[in-house]
C-alpha cells in the first residue's frame, strides 16, 4: 500500500473541533529523544540524549467569529496547564497528546483562518 499524504481533516482542542485549511502544510514531531554526540579529548565520543516533547506546526485553523473561535483559542493559551489535542489526518491516522498553543494566535480576516502551533509534554501517540 502506498503512503497517503494530504490535508489534516480536523484538530480537536480540549474537545472542540476545528477544520483545517486543506493547503496547510503541517509538520509533525512525535516527541521522545533527540540525540547528539560530543567529542572527548581522547578521540572517543559521548552520546547525549535529550528528551523532547511533541510538536505540530503549519496548522491553519478555520476561525468562525460566530463561535468565538479566536477567544476560545486565547482562553486555552491563557491556561496554566496542558489540554488534550487530537489531530486526524486524511490517511485516517489519529494522534493525541497533552499540549498547549505556542506562539501567536493571529486571525486572518481574508480567509477566516489562524496559523497555530501546538506542542506538548511526552509523546504524541497514535490512536
């Protein structure tokens, strides 16, 4: 079977679904360890393992002013905690994690969207 690429169908943040612009080119990072090596003076190297959280960027969420979507997103960003994030891809793959909105929440009135970045603790896990 061939790999399936394409749009993200929906992003659900703390139980509220958001449509995602079909042309949004999102990037997914599952979380886990990122590795580096550091040299020693005797020619050997040390393995440095840094545990990193998950991240998804490049999302462009539909913002509906009649639903107060931007206000809802800002309310999530104002929380001092993580919340459940569910991302459903066109392939049918679903990933879930505990995360938070990072960066700005800027509404673009000409196309009724806002670019959103999510990142979180632990790993983004396939459901």
